């Protein structure tokens, strides 16, 4: 499929897609007593905007040479990526029922054997380096496709990311967009408490990145920031200010939902909230 432009993206459709992503994540985590639901919810809007129109992708040809490449570094929040790929036609939704089953490709961290997944991830701090190398290859081939990497804020504690953050501007990788899911909660506390990232935007600017900050749940802002239009000769980072557990009131901003699996009552309450007309 060809990408839309920020001006033509249908935010009603992408908002509905984000809701379906969250519902699928909730179902998977409840069914299999899985975790990382809070981080899956925080990135759902980013994925909805990208897969809802901005990416050049063809679900019928997930390895098409002309496709945009998306490297999803926060592999622990695998349910969000699995869900958006199912919702956009890479495989039947029913396959999500096999999540974490013995022998299933739908493992508890992102698995590259799943159609549409570029790289197995979960060991944090690796995917941006791979994405930078792929972007460099695309640049040298004068390819039209674009490379995206989505990282969690906690994994910016990893030094390997900062090597790639140095590398990309040096090579003027304008065909690379980094997305930071900045929900400000990592596994053992807030990012400010564990290892403070601030001033994060200033750090990226100092390293030579075109740096944008957006509300990571506002689809209009996301569409404009993630678009390939208006690019200069620098890599772009989009710092998305998000909320852990976004969409379910009792999960929002709560560290516990980095790990917890919803019980029957929590599942029912969360599902009811997500099924409201305007969950955001």
C-alpha cells in the first residue's frame, strides 16, 4: 500500500484501530496471564498511525523489497505489534489465540518469524543499531523506502542506543525516524528515579538529530511528526509523551501494569472502558 499524507490520514480510522489494538492486547494478556500491558497500551496510538496509513507496506508481501522497515525495539510489549499486524491483514486475528503456546511463533517477546516483523527483539538496546545500519544501506542504494525504530524510554539507559544515536547524524540518515515511547515508567520505577533521561530532547539535538516532541496519543500530531514529508538531511527523533496503561483509568500511570496480568474482574472493567465510543 502507498502511504497517506499527514493531511489526508483518517484519524477516526486510526483511533478505532488503536482501540482494537488495546482490546487485542488486553485479551492476550488476560488469556495467557502475560505481562507488559501498560507499555503495549502506551504505544498503541503510535502503531495505529503508522500502520493506519503512513507506512509503505503490503500485508500480502511482508518482505517486499520496496517496503518501509519498522524495527520494534520494545519487544517485551509484543502484544501491541502482534495486534496491529493482525488488525491490518498480515495474518488472521485468530492466530493471536496461540500467543505463548508451545510451538507458536507468537512468543512473549517479538519474534521475526511472525509475518511483518523485521527483527526478534526483547534484549533492549539492539534494534536502533540494526535500524541505523539498514537505513545506511538504503541510503547507499538510493532506495525510496524509509526506516523506523520504536524504542522504550527505559531502554535508553543502554549504551548501545547512544552509539547508534551518534552514528545516524554522522551519516546523515534522513531516511531514519526514531520514535521514543516516553511513558516515563520502566521496570523498577519512574525513569526519573531509575536513571534520569532529562533533558532528553536537548540531548538528541546536541547529537545532531531533528527533534520533535508530541503528545503520543494525539493522532494529528503523530501523523505530522512521523510523516516523511518536510525532511531535511538529519535523522528525526519523535519523542512521544505517553501514558503507561493509556485507555484504562485504573492502569494509567501505574508501575504495577508493567508486570500485572488482569484478572477476570479487571479484564471486564478494562474491556468496558475500551469499548466506549471515545476511549482516549
